[in-house]
C-alpha cells in the first residue's frame, strides 16, 4: 500500500501562502520547508482550520526536501466552498486514527485505509488488531480449550469415528465453542491439540481424529490429524489408555475444528480429555 508509514514531526505548523481552492491538490506554505521528504512509502497528516471551527484533514503524499509546496489528499472534514484563503492556519498533529479506534466487525476494519502501526479494537470478537504493513494481525492471541467426555461411548468398527461430546468450555479467548467444535473467528495458522484418556479395558484400539469443517459428520470436511493407541489386552487397575493428536494448519475466519473419537472394544467405554486450539500467526 502506497504512503503507509506515518511521519510525525514535533512543532510543525504554519499558514497557507496561497489559496487552497476546491479540488486543488497542491498546498503551499513557507513552513512546509521544514517537512521531511514524503514519497510513495510514507505520508504526513495536517489539519487546516479557522476560528469558526471549520476544519479539513489532509494527507500529504508527496514532498521534496525544503520545498514550500506539497501534494495532498483530503481525508476528513470539509473544505469551504470558496476554498481555504491565504493565511489559513494548519498544523501537524494527532488526528482520530492516531488513537485507538473501535470498529464493529471485520468488515468495518477492512474498510479502513490503515497505516503501518495503526491499532483498532474489534468489538464483536474483542480482539485488538494492528496493521503490519501488509495485513491486519491480532494482538491478543485467539485460543480456547474445551473439555470432552462420554460415559457411554459405544464400540465402532475400526477406522470409524463419532463426534466428541463437550463437557464444558475451560477457557475461550476470541474463538467460538460448541459440541466437539472450536471455531476460528480470526484467519491464520492455528495449532490444534486433541487428547483423550480412558480407563482399563480390553479394547483393541482407542483413537482420536481432528477434522476441519466436517459438519459434525465422521468423514466430513478434511482430516487434519489422527492418532491411536493400538495396545491390546487388559490394563492394571489405576492405569488406562490415551491418544493424542496435534497439528498446525491454516484456517480462514469461520473455519472450525471438530474432534472425533473411536474405540472397538466390543462394549461401551468411558473417556475424558480436551481439545484446544491457539492462533500462531497470520
């Protein structure tokens, strides 16, 4: 994005040395000679104003060293119908988007024309975002963990799975949780971890699987990772079996993980565990 770095200088202000008429994009002032170079990589923001509280915020998009004129684009406020007269005051100082903005949702955030280092707070997901020069990145890492369990998981044919049942949400920061599901409200790369453990039994296989956008259906969407415990035979009292699956995968906003479990002991089986996901990078 052109002109995205915001230049800031202390004590820079002046008056117009020529009328700034409607639609004119060149501002003239002797004090502009103190402004540094503005090119396609940076910009400065000025406010023109009068004693009647009329104002216009302009973005300086081009200025050469020591020049007394600069190319500008109007970004806020209103230019008087007759233009700004010679002698109109201007100053280089903070404007609204130099402070933390609150936006309703991702659409409002993406409608902005950001500069590198700009922060906004998104109200619907309660996440602070920063523009890194290329994309918006969250400042609070979205993450969540759900506790899963089932006191009566039936036996399945080897290789088939059923959706894990959620017991409670352990914690949730910027994600959405539901039965066996963690939804990514922020696009990016996520690390997902799914673990279950079960008590003593003669079952031949205990397995876990994480799927992406599977709609609650075993075999739906895309398999992310699968792990299983193939041990067989009785287990001493106080011990049990466990299976853990972990992976990193790119997720779009609205994509979700679902956890599935399987056992083929020939009878019902109890298990408990958790599934967690955390944002790693944009």
